[in-house]
């Protein structure tokens, strides 16, 4: 019998601001056991450290699984620690002061800011011997005012919320509503709305198992984006929010280039999807509860050399997409979307002149094909199922 034991403990300590400051602590810990016996595989999850219960559940479901000649992947030995502490009282004080300052400037603030620490281990009869722990701060900020917007951003060390928000506040302060633009325009996609479109589309496009089966996978050598665009998964970036040296199957993690200068270079594989396709795992086995999928650890759009001011200055007519509504209706298979841009900061002759709100239809991959400029500063964010992104501002062409 082959056996794999995965353990995760995630601690969240933070404060929320919804009229008043509220501290909170949340802990989730679970154990997953995966078994293979006589060609049958099963996985089961038990809350806490109860490996025995997970093993019992896995044995109960083993007989219902189909037979196949799959074996656990050859694991590695890996250790890493990247943790830090945050004084929650200091964080609450900073959030309260920031809220007061924004009020004086005509804005309101709703926020959740938390320190997340994840401790994981993987042990298997196939040689996995992994223990890692990493921390990061994640902020979800809702800014109210004439042009309300949201910012999701994280950091691998202590972050200053005011420094994070100031560039956005400076963009929207003093703006008044204007008419929506029409025609062929340039748009600067801010990192938050860009990630809401690109992350789910990329997870579908570059997941070898699902994409190969359904015929929607990217094809190596295909020109899929502007030569300005390089998209990769880099779990070894020490500043990423998901910093790991091995995936959730105990396979050594590595940098994987998905798009290099506009050309498809590779796909993401976990061990099972790779086995079915006659490939090898790329170290991208991501565990969602007891299930393993192929996914990115830290999806990164490689930054360019342009400041945000530089990207804006070269636009005669266009807008900044600071927020989107309806991104959850994205067609992940095709990349087609229909969203409401709100707020859209309207640009005329290289200056932001007002804000508006309007519908935008398009395709994620067309946004990348039409890219005309990429910012030099990365915004990092964390999404609920454990995916991390590192995205800059992206300038591209659209039709309204």
C-alpha cells in the first residue's frame, strides 16, 4: 500500500473595520490521507491532527474508486521558514488613524487586514519529507466617495496601508462624473480587476489535465499575447504570498514559464494529470481540501519598466479600469467577459479628467495580445483557495 499524509494549519489574526474596529482570530487545521492499493486510490480529510480518522475514511472509500496504474509521485525533502509577527493593537491603531485621515479628505474606509500564517507538511511512502511555513499580510480595502473602489493587496512583510492607498487616492481625489468614452481606446487595467479576469482564465488555459481533455489548453509555441507579456508561476519568489519549495504532493516546486514574450512555453501539471497525459509533474499539485488539482502557486505577470504616470501620459483617449463588477461571469474556457467598469477613470491627452461607469465586453487573451505597456511595480494578492498573484498595471487596447 502507498500512503501520503498532508497536514495544514492556517492561522488568521487581524482586524476588520465596519463602522468600528473588530479584532479576530481564526484557525483551520486538517489532515488528509491519500491511499493507493491494488490500483485503487482514495483520499479523505479529517479536521485537526486526526490522521487515524483520515486513514479510516480513506480506507472506507478505497473500494469504490476505479482501478488505474497510477502511483504516488516521487517526493523530495524540503524545509523552509518565512514567518513574521504583527502587533494587532498597532494594526488596529493604524487602521483607525487611516480611516480618520481619509474622512478628512472626503473618503470612507471599510477594511479587513490580517496576518495569515500557513504551516504545511507532506510525508509519503514515495519519499516526500516536506515541512514549510510562511506568513503574509493581506488587506481588503473598500474606499467610499464619489468614485468608490476596492483594493486587494498583500505583502510578505509588514506593509504600510497609507503608502498602499495613497497612489489610488491621488488618482481619484477631486474628480467629477463625466460621459463614458466611445470608440477605440487604451485602457490601463489596475492589478485588482486584472487579476479577477486573468487568474481564473489562466488556471483553465494552462492546466494540462483539464485543458487537454476539453481541447481548450494553450498550445506550446502558439503566439497568444503581445511580445511585452511574460506570464509565469514562481513559488520560489521570496516576496510572493505563497512561498513554497514543494507542492502539496511533496514534489519539488520550480519556476514555470507559461508565456514567454507572447509565446506559450509550458503548462501546469500535478502528478495524476501528468500521468494520464504521459507527462511529468511540474510541481503544481495544489490541494483544495482532499482534492489535488494542477494550479499556479504564484501567478506572475512579469513587470515592465513604466511608471503608472508614464502609462497614463501616453494616452490621448482612454481610461483606467479601477474596478469591475460581474467578473464572476467570465467564460473561463474562452476568456470572454462582459463586465461593468466602475469606476473608470477617464483619460484625455495624458491626464485623468473624471470618472464614469460603463459596460466593457472583450476577451482576456485579446487584452494580452493588445498590450501596449506594462507597469514596473507589482501588487501581490491572495485568493481564497490558496492562489497567489503578482501583477503590475497593464495597458492595452479595447473597443467601447
